[in-house]
C-alpha cells in the first residue's frame, strides 16, 4: 500500500479527484479529516493524508456534501482555543454521468473556525468541554457571528490493559469579523504622540455603545467577559461615515469621520438575562464589583451555580473601562479617580497628556464630565450604576456641548434644544429638526434635563462650523496599526500617580 498526500486546495488531476471522492465516500461518518492523520483506502490500495484539515460542514443537502478547508496558519490564540481562517468551501457531488465533481468557492461571508484540542483520562472532563462549546454555540448564533454546529472528534487511546485516556479535537465554525483585535488599535491611540481628535473619539464611543446594544443587549445576553481583546475593529481611512451632525440654518448637516466598526466576539461566558450560569470566565481588570465578590464567595463556599444577571449593568462596567481607554484612561487610572481627593489630579494629568491642544472651555465642559460619567458607569452599587440608556443620553449631551465649543454662533432669538436629538434620528441632509422649544427659566421637563452632570445649554439656530481636521492630525497607515501590538511607545498606557 503506497502513501500519498493530497492538497485539497489544488486538485489538478483525475487521480487526486477520484481518491478524494473515495475518501469522503468510505468515511461518511467521519466529520474531521485531520492533516496529521492517515486514512486507508483499501479499494485503491492507498494510504491517504490531506495537507490541510478538512471539516464536514453541518446542515448538508441530500445531493451534495460541503466541507470546510481550514488554513494551517492561525489568526489568533487564547486560553480557550485557537482561531483559524476557513480558506475555501469544497462541494463534493456526482454529475449526471455519476462522475465525482469537486468545486471550490470562497465562503461568503468569510468564516473562521475556533479550534481546541484537549485530553483527559476522565470522561467527565471531556463531557464538560463539550458542554461549554455547545453553550458557546448557542450564544453565538446571533446575526453577526452566525455560528454553525460544533464538531467533536474523540479518540480513546489505550495506555495499557487497565488505563486509557481520551483525546478530543473541537471545532466551532462561525463568521469572521473583519479588521484587527480592538486592543491593537487602542494601543496605538494611547500613544500621546498620535493626536486623535475628539470627533473621532466621540464616533468610536458611539460605535461601541451601538454594537453593545445590537450584538449583546438586544439579544438579552450578558457577555460576561467584554474587553478589547474580545472585540474586532475595522477602520477604512479612505471612506467616511456621515454620522456626526451639526446644525446650520436649522437643517441637519453632516460632518464626516472615518468609517469604523466594532464587533463583539467570544461569547463563551455569555448567558441570557435571569438565567443562572454553570460556567463563568471573566477578566478581573474589566469586571464589575459584584462579579469579583461573587467569585470570592464561590471560592469560599465551592458553589458551582453562579447567580443570574438581570440586565446589562454588569457588562456596562466593562464597557465603561473600554470607553475610558478610548479617552486615554487605562482601567487602573479610572480606578484611581474614585477617591475624591485624587479626582482632579488624575483628570488633570490625563488632559495634559492627551488633550493639551484643546481649549480650556472644552476641557472643562466636555472632558472632565466624561471622566466623571465613567465613574457613574462603574459604580459598585448596581442600583446606582448607569445603564446603557443613561450612558447613551450622557454622551449625546456632551457631544452637543462639544460642538457648541467648535462653532461660531450668530446671535438670533430662535433657540432649540440639541440635547435630545440622536444622530440616528436625522433622516437625510436637509431634513429639518423637530425639536421642543427650550423651557422658560425654572420650568423642568424630562426631555430637557437628561443628565444631572451637565448644565442645560443652548444651541442657536444659525451655526457656522469652524474649519478643522475632522479626525486624525497624524493619519495612521494601516500597516502601522496592524503591527502596533507588542511595540512600546513612549507614554502608551501610562499609569498615573
């Protein structure tokens, strides 16, 4: 019997095509064709090995079988597995002449597979890993990840006549999120020498809050381990999204900022609202106070059932720390702001480090309240802690305050309240705002008093936008952003004292 290797990506002769078809036919119950394993084809007197791992895809059609061809080069590694791109999908079927046909095509949308290999002498340990990956699959069937059923390949290895161990490979295919790990980009903008405008920081903050709602909160999920390493970031510096708005002549006008997208990944620790969790993974730096207390209590009493979370406030703490990084403050610096006597000192150092070019009025009316708001988002008491709606309202208000400092105001008697106008409420350019009038002094309405941190402000009807760079003063090159991980820049992630 001869040994033969076949590259499933390049099947350029009839013999390879026939042998590959016979392989899939003889091993119909095999879901994983590992690149490290030899397969005997007795009818062809051949021992066959593939140069890339091939995974049988779930949800097969009756007349054809789809396989994922997995790349040998990993995209990333973590404690819970390694992520590989799926290079192509391979369709295997027979034509009207009963000949084997193999078609290759790129998956659309692009896909990856999460992979992990475990071994244990205890079947309970193997079953525990299976349960966790099946749980992650159920939590990752949302619109953006759209995970497929996980695939498990288990082998029992006899060590001797009395003992044996189990070796298992686990595969979880899902959609590939574009871009780079979010931390790679945040590491870059933490360099004070890379002057990032407030416009872009606001845009990135709104994008983070929007995706947190769309991909987590709207599905009534608690992610449990939100951090920049569990998010993907994409920015196209050659195109712009018109999602920053100012007023001019009473009409909606657009201000361009770079197009950027944030996507949440790694839902291993996720669970639905009000459902007790049987597995929990978290990162202490970004964890809420009740999470750390719960883990300490579990360590003390060895309880394996974790209490249910009722809303998004536990994840809001993690989001708050990520927002802090967007605005130049590492989690350790945010935590140092909490004691009242250190508040002004730490905030002053952050502003001097990252925002010294901004006007004093902008620093006082925009930047200082943002750091104060982050404290409201990480309040140890979940009852007092801000939820997503309160956080969105605050940033919309402080965004209006910021633009009030960036414009030349022409006096007029007509005033409008800009606080309650969400950017996504503007239908198109030229669409007039439909806003309530500003109340008289002493009159209070819920619409005009959204957040206590900010005083009410007026935005006049006729506004002229100041000319300024709308995003980066130093335009980053994509290749520089991509290699920022691991590089040391002066001032990056400074821990203030």
